[in-house]
C-alpha cells in the first residue's frame, strides 16, 4: 500500500484489511460474498456489491452482493456509464454520493426492482494495470456519512478484488 494512503488508515482499518485479505486467500469457503458482508460490518453499511465488467458487452454485471435483497439483484446488468456504478467504471474514479436524491447519476431501477431504498453510496473502481474490471459499492452508511477513510479502505479492498478478478 502506498505510504500516502497508509497514513489515512488507522490501526483498526489496517487490521481489518489484513484479516480480510488473509481470509480471502487462505480460508476455504471464504469468498467475495463473505468479504462484502465484512465490509458492511466495518463500514456500517446496509449493503455492498461487486459489479464485474462483461468484456463481450461492456456492461457491468452485479455478480456478488451482501444485502437483504441479494437474491433479487444478482445478475443485474448496468450499461456503461449508467448510474453511479457505471460512472465510476467509465471514469475509473472513486465517488461518494451523500444523497442519491440530489445526484443525477443515480439510477433508481434496481431500487424499483427490489424495493430497497438507496440513500447514500460509496463506489470505487476495481482496476488492474489501468484496466477497469468492475466496481465495488457500499450503500447507506448507518452511522454518519461515508468519508475519506472509508474511501481508502474500499480502495484497498478493490485492489484485493482486482487481483482475484485478473486471475
């Protein structure tokens, strides 16, 4: 991890990242869905998901989710640039949306399909070698608002996921 980012990760965040990375690599049965569950717990978010780029169509496919409606959203496809996750993947930039009601990039189609209400989003691209492989997002922080420390942690998780997806 670059020293510049390490400064922004407190000991608790570093320990969380180390344990999650270890478990993903070493624990049989511990996979991306379990990692997303832990992200929810650490960030105090209601849901987390990983969208992966389908190279044939360039669409983003929701392949992993940790949410009450996970079974309803798996397989959902987002067009390039559509919604917050599409924007993040297109521009390869992190994004905090403190209020989806005020952000025109928000795509409400998934909420309409599931009945879930997305109020806030933290989304980070999953990239390797400058190539976007997908995006990870956390929804609805229940304690305060998503912040820069949350971004740094999710960036590091995205780096771990990029290694997994690039295999």
